DNA sequence: CGATACATTGAACAAATTCAAAGCTGGTGG
DNA sequence: CCACCAGCTTTGAATTTGTTCAATGTATCG
């Protein structure tokens, strides 16, 4: 359990606190590809992602995944559903092998939530989630496909070459075809340059920003 | 200031608390149509909507409004931006005349946030916002236009006749034309029936749900 | 009555997806 | 070492979904 202390949230727990926490929780390991919960499920535990990467997505009427976010350890996952006792609003799948702390929420609430420190950190965790959702909403409602790609280049350009375009397309909720067409358009207009390893050599930040600002 | 007590948040404030609050805040009146803040602005105060209805929206690249939510009193508005010190992620406009409590956030945080009661209620307010955003995101990313309309009929059918279709269209982020076409399609398939006053007389919930579940 | 806003309908248009086909590339096994 | 295969990328054409533009119809309210 000692790695919990890495989490900002539990950083100032003392040994006594950690012991109490361990009494109301247990860890579970998952393999890459396994699902932690599905959209619509009822929450049973308060989850803390301890190891591995967890993808959050929705499924549309065509059974296509809509990518929302990828969580890195260590963080609470979907705590909203516990606090509000509502079904999960999205599904989650391990992108790598991983480990999760499953906390009995009601006991956690009774035992820990009265502490101002904890409360404040729960607030921080929730505002973090709100920020993420706000960004996703912005991306999916106000940006065009070109805007999404332009923003991704400016903010995550280094990922070109290290991850495949199909992956980037799925992060941006675009088809690989659309991404390819937009990139070749950007290339033709000299907004970007790629080297032979698909790495981004250059981008015209000013021109690209016009697509999303 | 006594109406603050109507807000669940301040319900159990005593007179002393209220006095302290009044020292770090002031109220301001707004007319219908006025803007409280624009997307991108830096937050200056923690706002509490005391009276009136406040519309939250984003603006897309075509300068079209994307409707997100309409707040009713009494509630915090955009508290996230204070907690995280980030720009407003959306704009807001009064739909009616209204009144707002402007609280100096830093002092509120210092004076009040240490109380577990307050913290817990801030958490509730944040989870409420997360739920709203989750619904908006669902509506805008996974539902089709038909799905949006079907869901609106089932969940808000009584509003037909009392508000105009243009208004419904803007709530659903559809054009009036699209809404009209979908409604006439639903009428033709006998999924819904309207009377001569545009009131919803009947809907086939089962059929309609197929569009959004 | 007439003006103004709202609703409906059709046709053209736009953005992105889907489907299909053809290159490319990198890794594996013979 | 090379050939081949599976997965990725690119490109074109068709399709889909919803918007835009334009015209017409319908209410409502001074």
C-alpha cells in the first residue's frame, strides 16, 4: 500500500490513516484490455487507479467509441458516481496492465470525508475532472476537425512519429482518413513539415492557431 | 441578504456567518440580456446567482451559440474557475432580470472553506456541475438529432406549446428547420401527436426511446 | 388589416464518414 | 536475405447528416 502515498491525495496520511484505509479497501489487478466498468453500470466502489493507464470512452449509436480521456496513476476514477450515486456516464478500459484500489465508499465517506484536508483534496479532484470535461466538451462541440488537428499539433506535436496516426485519430475522435486528409492539406500549405520518420519537424503556430482560436 | 438562506448551501449559516459573508461580498443587479462573463475572461469573483435565470453557452467558429445550460437561483455559478483560477470556459447571459452575489473568493476560501459543512456542500455543487456537463456531453456527442428530440419529448414534453419551437431548437442545438423536419417525421410515424395548440397530446415512449437508448 | 415573427418545405451545400482500392512499411518465417 | 503478410496510410468516390438559403404558409397581436 505504500505507493498510495505518492498520490497527492494521500500524501499526508499518517500510518494510522493508512491502516484505517486498508481496512475498508482492497487492491485488484487487471490485464490490458480489461474493462473496469461500463457506461450505465451502478458504482460499487470508489476506485483509485494505482498502476497502468485507463481509457475512458463513450459508445455512440453506431457502436463507435468516443474517446474522452486517459487517466494516469495515481488518481481517483469516476468518484462522481459514488458521490451522487448515479450510473457510470462512460466506460473504462485498461490500455496497459494495471492495478486499482477499491474502497468501500460509504465507509470512506463516514471515516474520512469529515476531514477538511480530505475534503479540500476531493474538491481538487473534482475540479480536475471538471476541467477535463470542459476541454472534451470544447473539443467535441466548438472545434472543427481541422481545429482539433491544429490544436493537437501545437500542444502534442512531439507525439507524431512516436504513436501511429490511427491512434491520434482515435484520440481526436476522427477517422484515420479524415486525419490523413487534414495533415496532407496542412503539409501542402506548409503549415507543418514531417520528416521521413513521420516526426513533426516544423509547424507554423500562428497559422495553426487560426483554426482553433 | 436573508434570501441566501434559501440556498441549501447557506441554509445552516447562523447570523454571525451571514454577517461575515456580507463583509466579503456585495450584490449586483442585472437586466435581461446582460452578460455576466464571457468565455475566456479571468474570474474576479465567486458568483452566486440569487435571482433570475442565467444562460450558459459557448460560441463556435461560425459565431453560433451552443447552449449548455440554464441556471435557476439559488446556485453557485462557474465556481470551478475560482477554485482553479482558469478563464471562464463558457459565456453567460441573463435570460431575465437577475441578481448576483459577488464574493471575494480568496477571503471566502480563507474564512469559510475550512468548515467541513461548507466543504461538503462545495463538493455537492461541483458534482452537480459534473452531472450537468456529463449530460451535455452525452447529448452533443452520442445522440443524433433525432435522439435529442426524442429524449426531449419524453423528458420535457410538457414544454411543447408553452415555449416556441425556435427556443426548443436552440436548447437542443439544432436549427428550427431540423427540429421541424424531425417532428413531422415523428408525427407521420405516429410516434407523437400534437393538438392544434402545438401541445403534445401523446407520445409513444417505447418507440422514441429507441432513438436514444 | 397588416406587420412581424414563427413554422414548414424544398433544394443546394458542407463537413465528415464510409466504402473501396491501392501504396507502403516493418517484422517474421522460410 | 528476401518474400510476404498484416496493419497502416493515402486517395477517390459515394453517402450521410444536418445546415443554409430561399420561398411559402400560418399565427398572432397591435
